């Protein structure tokens, strides 16, 4: 999931990620939402710059 989030950011698909059934996501740092959140938080790509490529 970390690599998919990175791919979305690198190609300007910041609004194109979706999750289903988050109620079944693992708690804490093991969950998909936590992995995505941490990757977005640590992102160095400026989303608006990526859109202009």
C-alpha cells in the first residue's frame, strides 16, 4: 500500500485513492489507513506541482 500511495503521488493521482470497509482495517500502524496516512504525511512532492507536469 505504501508503494501504491507513492505511485499515486508521483503521477499526480492525489484524489484517486479509495478504500473499502475501513471498519475491518487493522488497528494502529499495521492498518492500511495508517500506512497511507504516514506516506502522505512524509510526502515531499508538491501536489500542485505534480498536476502541472
